[in-house]
């Protein structure tokens, strides 16, 4: 086996039997010490004290692949923390919840260790991710003061969240009350929850950006980012639910359809954060 081929082999995660992190080569292609953050979209800040952003994080790290391996995943730190940085800097308090109330999980191998914006967001929210609210409790306490719900990406967003009736109930509230729904990469898997126990999904007819199946079932396996094929195809399931995915590659594309803001990958995190902050200030700035 050549050195190059070894670099493309997924790295074992010793915390779980037959579990793997992405290969060294894939990380060299997909991660960097800094993001493309080049400043905020606006210096305007919300000072009203009411409106908040609800972040729904994944509490399950391992994705069971078709070949029997586990992918050691979670929420992608750039896709999570960079949009949060923009929304928090615009003056909106951040609450973090998981469906179980257990800690949010991160793909820490993708953390950009030299990025000040990401580091700032992590320092401000790390205790909230480590000791999040239980989503059912958040719903019971009331969602009236949340201007936006944000579902970060990372393959971990496909674990549990799309099958949660509580996520469905949150999305119902945000649709019904014209609040913002923000998500990117694999986070749009959460939109599938809106169709649970229904003949049609309320997001049918919406246009979104999301991570392309062609990469997850092609290059991501070939270069060892994934240890095997995923259990299901995100884009296919979203299309079957009636949503239209506007991108077929990973370029940093974002999309807005009504109050749904989406992005295709970590490359979109900075721009989506800007757009989310501006949308919040436009609709919930008082």
C-alpha cells in the first residue's frame, strides 16, 4: 500500500468498536486553521432584550454506515459556531437544546484552531453545548421569545433529529408564526421532521441549498472522509419530501425561500451567518 493510499484510509476512533474519523488526506482537503470570516455584515445590534435564537444540536455522535462501520461525527464546528457568532454579535442571545438534553456533539477534528470568530463563539456557548436544555422542556416553557431556530450541519444532524416529533413541533411553531429557520449542509435533514405523521411536508415547494449526495456517495467515500456509504441519502429524501435543492456541488452557496435560510456546506457558514443576522435585524430588530 502506498503512503498516499494510507493517507486516504479513515482513522480509527478508539472510543467505539469499528468507528472511524475522516482520513488524513480528506481532512487536508476539507479543513483549515482559519475560516473565510472577514467581518460582520453590519455593526447594527438588537438591544431589545427579548428575542433569542434556539440552536438544536445533535446529541448522537455515531452514524451507522451501510457496511457496518460507524462514522464518528457530530455537528461541524464551523457550520455551528460561525453562524452563531454572527447572530450573537447582532445582539441575539443563544440557547442550545438537544432532543435528549444530553451534551451536543462536535466533529472536533474540523475545529479551526486559529480562527478568532469561531473561538469567540465557542467560548460564549461551550457550557450551553455541554449542558444543553432538553428540547421538550423548551417547548413546554414556550417558544414565543425565539426569533429563529438554527439547526447546524455536520453528518450528526442526520441522527435522530429528522425523526423527532419535538423538532416537528418546533418547526410548526416557526412556520406558523413567521419566524426564521436557519440550517446548512446536512442540517436540512431536520426539515424532514416537519412531515412526520403527515401526508405532505409543510416545506414542500421550498428551494434550499444542502450538501450534495453526489459527494457523500462518491468522493467522500473514495478519499476516506466517510468509512462507507451513509445509511440514507439526504438529498434524495428531501426531494422526495417535495423540497428543491438548488445546488449540485459544494461551492458555498446559500438560499433563502421565505423565512427559510440554508447553505450548502462549511463554505457557506460565513455568508449564511451574515444573512441570518441581517434577516433577524430586519424582522426582529425592535
